[in-house]
C-alpha cells in the first residue's frame, strides 16, 4: 500500500497527469514541471536530493524518506508529490 501527499492521487493518476517519476528505495518522488512555481523549497531543503544542475535532478536515495517527505510537503505548487511504502 502506498501513501501519497497533498491531493491523495494514486501513482497512476500522477503519471496520467504528466508527473515524472523518480524512484528510490524507500520513497518515490513525482514532479510536474508545468506547475512548478520555482519557490525553491526543495533545493533549499536538500541540494543532494533536489539538484537542478544534475541529471536526473532528483535523487530519491540521497536522504532519508522522512526528510524528503517533509521537504515535498513544503512545495507550494504541489509540483512535487511522493509515494512511500507503508508497513
């Protein structure tokens, strides 16, 4: 079972709505460039995870899942979403 933040969209809904998936071991991150407001909450939150100078620019394994979740929850545009497996 997966838990999504913000609008409670399923993985299938996110992908159907043009979110791009960045898979990690504990958390998957989804990003939709078209709605990003460039507030840079993600980049300021953790540059090792969200680094626009790298390809791919999101590394979902560069920090603990809980930290990534907290950063994504600060995204004002909801351009970032996450999926985390629950036990």
